[in-house]
């Protein structure tokens, strides 16, 4: 493996963690949006609040990690995609700031009207943000972002069948993982009503995501043939793994089994993210830029590898501590 | 492969610079709170445990709730800046990302640790034992220090680019990460920013308790809430003035055009005056109070020191002089005003071991928070506007870095609307939190606490 490939793999790891953990926090926002009026929606919203409250900022940081690795290691790719995808990524940035601020403000606002306004801001932007990020990924994956400053079409690069598909998939998979996490959280809290509530929703959105994926195969076959060939060639084992893990999680949900379900659901998302990466190898911007051609000089790549190791050594245990304390305290609250 | 930009749509440069100014000007205040507030919180927390001080405990709980809000808003407003690096300045990132990006990668670690331990700390009230809980706050303060250092390193690099080799086509061909990080401007910029964070946070927080005192709240809780942040800010202020002096002399050496604009120096020569106030119109200084020789004296400890004037700098390479000069004077005025207030506090404390009792002291303290923010923003303007027309000093012009995307103006308009609402909402939420009274601290109504 070359240095550039190692850093690309680190970047992909960061993208995976953001897709799973950050995606789940966005998904929780979708369930918050759909939780109904303030009386009926109280219990699910409280569970959502307690579940994502302590961890969302840490999960969100994976996005920042991804951006800094991308712009340091592959500056040309970063500048190209940020300039061509100016519109969806500007909208995603707006969504990110409104989501975070809305969530934090709601927690500390007493009057119902204020809570509603901040809650709606949080929930709506939780749906919009992953959609636009997804359209941007779709644009890259379908080879619509050429190298260069705003070299791609500012509109059709992300308003096309593949982009819309990936945008919808990003929302749906986030909602699915979130619902699965919330089923587990409700179980730990000993709340069978909420567990059932989120299990129904997980099954529903899991089926939607599965359906979207099948429709998606046909869309890709027509709209993004290179990606389709990659997914059905080199990426096939990972696509199949995602399919199996996804179906397994649905079966576990239907049977009311909680053990291991979070790992299985997260595994399904992980497999598809890596399937996409493998499918477009050796390109970072398919059709115009390879990983090697976009890579920064070796001094930068070495520094990023060292920094990533330092990150793993410091952030890994800290994050573990946070997740452990988080899980344990909720156990206590249930008694 | 060189990142080629192509034709520039009119007004993109202005829109992008204004958008950057608004979003960074907003974020920088929250960043200061993120860096220094945890230390103040830990001082209160330490006192609460060490002396079983119930008032200090109430303060620590109250402050940790405020930090939860300001950190969240700071985290997302900082993310917007990360996006803008590429959205607004693809020419900068495309050409120099390989060097300029490295400090941000280091900053990422510190930010991550900060996010994790802030969650553990806030979440840990009543769950962790008091000292364990206190210890969980230490990494927050340390990452604030590391984060400031690394992110300011990036800005210092824009002023004093180093640690890379340019190929014949202008592309970065070789990068020495340590050279990038420890560039000429790193130490003075990072030190100046770090102290600024402590001044802004200390004076801002203390000003809310000064208002409380003016409204007649003389209790021990209000007194302690004033004294912890004010004492920290008062200690930081003289250090900051010394640090600023070092920084200004470094700018004199490193960036003559910026220094000339700061001090309104027209002609190169010795015996250069400092002009207080005044503006430059058609190459002539209008208004202002010149103090003969002081500019040379401050720059080189000698009135014979030759100071480069704007006459030696091509018009195309000059920053917007009046903005830089007025921002510079504004920062100095606010800084020395705060120094006087800190001295009032310090002398009273040394003589009587007591806070000043004069209402005027608390009136000034009540506006000290706003004054420190003004100084912060003005100083930032000096650094950033003073570097113009360069985005990477001497190597890349801002106009050659800005995006060519057609939506820059629309984006700026929407940003203005969103940030106005965001600023207003932040203010309203923090204000209502400060009015929720003492009852909210007793019930364990912690931000991330369990449902009860």
C-alpha cells in the first residue's frame, strides 16, 4: 500500500464513522420530527434527547476529521468538489449549524413555543443535511465532479438520479440506524412501549432503505455505469455483505432480539460505504483524478499518518469512556 | 497539476470576504469561550470541593450549563468555517492545502478530546465522584490550549508561510510539517490569541455579575461569580499588553505593509510618530494626534529606528489602510481601558484584600465584557485585513484564491440572515438561562441528565 492509499483508507474510516454515528444522530432528528404533537411526542423525544445529547458533538467531529484529512492529503480533490458542489454543500453547512444550535437551544428553553421552534429547526435540518451531503456523495461517485475549480456543472452535478438516490439513502439509512439504536436504548431503560414504538419504525424504514437499494441498482445501471460496474465487480462481496447484514438486522428486529443488533445495523452501513470506495478504486474523483495524482507530498502524508495514530491513541480510549459512561448511566436511570 | 481558477464573477471577492468575516467574527467569540470558560469552571469546581463551598458549587453547575450551549454553537459554527475553506477559498486549499491543512488536522484531535470530555464532565454531575468529576474537566482546559495553538498556527502560517518548497509551476512539491507548524508567527500569534480568550471570557462572565451587583445583589454567590472570572481576566490583561507589544514588533519585522497601515506611516524614515486616531485621505493623514518618534521607539527601542512607510509599497500590495489603522487604535483603546480597570481591581485587592466598593468600578466592569469583545474583533481585523491583498503572505493573492462559483452573493445574504437569527437566539437563550434563578441547580436539571 502506498502512503496515499493508507491515508485514503484512514479517510474512508472517518467517512464510515461519520456515516454510522453522525448518520444516526441525523436519523434521530427525523424521528423527532415525526414524533407528533407535544404530548404524544414527549416520551420518544425525551429518549432521543437522552440518547444523542451526550454523544452528538463527538460524533459530529468525525465530519471535521474527514474534512481536514481530505484537504490536507488530497487538496486538489477537496478544492474541486467544494467548488463544483458549492450549492448542496453550502446548504448542508447551513443545515449543520441550524441542527446543532436548534438542539442545544431546545434543551435550555422553558416556554413551549420556543421549544417547538427550536425543536422544529433541529428536526427539519436533521433531514435536510444528510440529504444534501448524500447528493454530494452521489455526484462524486457518479463521476460528475471533474478536477478543477467549479469545473463541473453547478446544478446537474448533484441534481441527477444518482445524487437524489444517494441523498434519500443517506436519510433512510441514518433513520434506520437511529431507530435501531433507540430500540436498544429503550430496552436498557426498561421501557417496552418505546421499544415497540421504535421497533415498528425501524422495520418500516429498514424496508424502505432496502427497497431504495434495489431500485437504486437499476438507477445506477442507467445513470452511473462505471459505479455500477465497480459495485457489481470488485465491490460485489461488500454489497452482498451489506445485503446480508441489512436483512439480518430486519429479522432480528422482527423477532424482538436486541443483542448485537446495533453492530449488525452499523455493519450494513459500513459494508456499503466500503463497497463504494472499493468500486471506484483507484479514483478519488472518478473519471478525472486518482488517489495518487491528488495526493499531497509525502511530508504531508507522513504527518497525517502520525496524527491519525495519535488520534487513535488519544481519542479511542476517551470515546470508549464516554460511550461506557453513557450506557451505564442510562442503566441506572432505568431502575 | 496546478489548480487553475478561471474568470472571476464580479462581487465574488467582496461577498466571500464578507461571509468569512461574519462567520469567523461570530465563531471567534465562541471559540474564546470554549478555550477559557472550562478553566474558570474548574476553578469554581475546585473551590467547591476543596472548601465545601456551596456557592462555588452552584456557580460551577450554572457555568457548565452555559458551556454546554456555547460549546454546541461553537462546534457547529466552526464546522461552517471548515466548509468555507473549500466553498469560498478553493484556490487557497487547492494550492496550499498540503501545507496549510496540517495544523488543522492536529487541531482536530484537540477538538475531538474537548467534545468528548465536555460531554463526560457535563454528564458526570452527580454520577462521578466529586474529584473524578473534577479530573474529567482537566482535559477540556488542556485541549483548549492545544486547540488554540494549532488553529492559530494555521493563521500564523498565512502571515508567515514556511515549511514547504514550491515547484516551477507554483505547486507545493515538498512539505516539512514541523516547518509549517513552527513558522515565524506561530508563537506571538498563538500567545496573543490564548490570552485574548482568557480576557474575553473573564470580562464577559464577570460583566454579568457586575450588572447583578449594580442591581443590588450583594450576596456571596454574586461576589464569587464576579471575582473568579474578573481576577483571571485581570491577570491576563497586563500579560496580553506585553504579548501584544512583542507581536507588534514582530509584525514590524515580518510584515512592513501591515505595520505601516497600523501606525499610519506614510514615509519611510527614522523618528516615525505614532498617530492616535486620524485617517488617510489621498495620501495625507487627516486628524489624529501624532506623538513624535514613538513609532520608531516602540519598534526598535530607539527613535532612530527606520520604519517602512506606505510610500515604499506598491499600491497594489497595500492593505486597506484606514480600516487597519482604526481597528488597531480601537483594540489599543479597549486594551488599555481594560488594563486600567484591572489595575484598579488589583491595587484594591493588594491593599485591602477586598473588592472595590465604588459603583463606578462595577459600571466599568459591566461594559468590560463588551469592550473585550470589541478588542478581540478589532485585533482580528488588524491581523486579517492587514495581511491583504494577500491570503498567503507574499505568495497568493486573496483574489486568486476566491471561488468562481456563481452563488457566492446569494450564500452571503443567507449567511447574514442565519447568523443574525443565530446570534439573537443565542443571546435570548443565555439570558433566559441566567434568569432561571437558583432553583435549576438544585434539582439536577443538568443538560444531559436522565429523565426524572
